[in-house]
């Protein structure tokens, strides 16, 4: 690990609200998208000349289109309940990383151009002109929010800073001020079909390699099928599952589950990505274009079901609206279905058998990924997204301990790398923002000897792999739920 140009926060035994350090993170801005990245998504190639008028007009459109945004601009009473709930504030001490202050960056512009008082008496209501200085502040601090929604859980009015951040990013893209990391990735999905830009032949080679490795491990011919017409299930999984460690261990787990259950399945080279960065930049058109590839692949392959790998926010919250109706799929199954829901259902019906002792070298905890925890549901019960992954872990392993209640379920802390921030140019933010989760992890490491943190999000896995060593933990401590399934599943029982 190269020496960092910032100090890693010290972990404390219990949460402490930091002393405010004005401007502590004002220097940190992500790299800007270049002209070709912007053009590929239909955005202006650079900051347009009349950017101020265009930004205000775009804001007006969004206020009309998303009524929630208008409510969020008007409803805040500055009670402060959200102010110490953001991991980026807790990790950096920068007061502009308090959720209410982040919202106020937009609210003071909203008041200036869209309210009577702000138009005529701006000094009375904290309204300000949209200057270049304000725009630069937007670019910095709206890229220091992972859209995790933790703050909204504590707001008595349910104000959701994530939606404010999404609107700000949409406005900035529309005037030519996009972020490199997110926009470059979206361009790759449009061109190739996945975030990593893995072309079909490379994907095919990778899957063949995985078949060989898995046969060597198990002595069984476990398939990783690609583009198989007539398969029952189309699996849409994050592209990181094909290459990255520890992600690929979960992909092997999915394959073993399909094999053990005797259910035919396929991946698609056309739709080889479950993640959807259109959401991160707040742009529903991009989100829809990315999602459409899933519909096209499902129809082309003639599958009966769509199952989503360890990921899932856009699938659960938006697919039905963006690419439904799913009337061509088998209506006896949930559409879409998360791989955890799929595996849990098989476990509950006694269709899978496990040797739990195979995971005895692991003392496990579970990190609720924020987008699944606070913005989706899993299965047909309230809170299923909390119950199901834990139920799977306890079916395949003997040693499980939850982290502190204030840091799990809907109170979970973001990994620090979500919402389009998983890029090295924001490493300082990622490390500092991970601090609250690292403190909770340390609690179960110290109390119970936990040595493995399972999670069901590709971004969480990538983020933790990178930041765990900053806090003195081993990067191999993080992995997927299906990584544990893979180790314990008994394949010879069918
Ligand atoms: S959505 Fe998450 S990252 Fe954004 S302000 Fe709220 S708590 Fe912070
Ligand atoms: S908790 Fe809600 S109302 Fe209170 S300051 Fe935060 S956003 Fe405003």
C-alpha cells in the first residue's frame, strides 16, 4: 500500500461526534469527465457558456418533474437530527458533509430563483446567486455523498439527501460538468454491456477458465453458461463478479447453487452488468438505457426468470418501471429475484444441503449494503433484506455475530465507496468515510474474534478490500454471502 497523503482516522471504542473542521474536505474533487465521455452520454462536452441560466432552467424542470425534490427544498426545519448521521461527516469533520448542509448547497439556490422571499429579499432567507464558486462547491460536496440514505432514516420529515445529490449531479451533467469515473463507466456499458468493458469473447474465456477451476476443486462438471437460449434463469450479476477477488468466489457459489438445484441458467454477454451508474448521476434516461439491455437479453434468450447477483438496488426499485412489464416471464416467481432470495428459498424447501463445518475457520459478521438495506426489499416479508442474507449465513456456517445495532439493518453505515465514489481520486474520502463501519467491525473483532465480513454488494466488496488495510485489517476479511455458500454446499447429494 503506497503511503497515503492524508491521515487515517483513529478508531474509537464508541462513536464520538467529531469537532467541526470547516473546509476540511473542500480540496477534494473527483476528476472531471472529458469531452468524449460527456459526448458519449449526450451531455455537453464542456461547461456551456450560459451555464448559469441553463442550470437554473434544469433545476426548474426537475422541481416540476420530481415533487419530492420540491418538498425536500421546502420542508427542512433545520432541526439538526441528521447532522451527525453521515459517515462522511463523522470521518472528516467537515460541516458541509452534514446532510442538512449538503442539502442547503442546493436550497440556497432554490430559494434565490424559485421563492418570492429569495427573489426579493435574499439576505433574509439565506438565498444566494448561482456563482462559479457555488458551482465548484456543488461539484466537491455533491461528490462527497454516496447516496446511501442513512440521513433520511433519522429525519422526522423523511428528507432524502440522496435525491438532492442525484438532482445536483443531473444538473451539473446537463451543463457539461460531469464526473469522469461514473460517466466513463456508463459509456462502457452502452458500448460493451458492462462496467468493466469486458467484451463477449473475453467473458467467454473467463467463464471457461472458471469451469476448469471449479472442476479441479470439486471433481464435478459445473457449468458457467453464456448466451444459452431457452435456459430457465437469466442471471444478471455485477461484472466485478467475473474477474475481481473476492467477487468471483460468489459467482462460483451461484453456479454451485444452480447445479445443486438442477435449474438451468445462463449469463448474457449483451447484458453482463447488474450495477447501474445511471442512478448515481441521477439520470433516469441513462438508467433506462442501461436497464433495457436486460430486457433485450431476456427476450432474445427466451428465459422464464431473471435472477440478480449480489447487487440489486436498481433491479428491485426501478426495473419494473423502466423495462417492465415482465409479462413474458414465469409469473410464479418474483420478478426480479435476488440471488439471496433464490438460494434462501431453496434452503427453506430443503433443496440444498450444507456442511457447515467447512466454514468453521470463519467467525462471520454481515455488513448490510446501504442500497439494499434502505432502498429495496427482499422476499415477501418486511425487512426480508435483513433476514434473508443472515439466514443463509447461519445455514452455511456455525459462527455468526452481528455488529452493534446502531450500525446494522436500516441504520447501517455505508462502506464509504458507493454512489459513484469508488475511484482512486477520492481515496481520502473513501478511507475517512469508512471509519464508522470500521469502528463497528473492530467491536466484533475485539469481542468475538470476527475474521470475516460478508456483504452482498460489488461496490462494498471492492471498497472494503481497498480500505481495510488502512485500518490494520486484512483485505481478505471481506467476501460475499455466496462465497460462504460455495464453501459449504454439498454437491454430491442430488
Ligand atoms: S445520503 Fe448518505 S452520504 Fe449522502 S448525506 Fe446522507 S448519510 Fe451522507
Ligand atoms: S433531520 Fe430533516 S428537517 Fe432536520 S435538519 Fe436534517 S433534513 Fe432538515
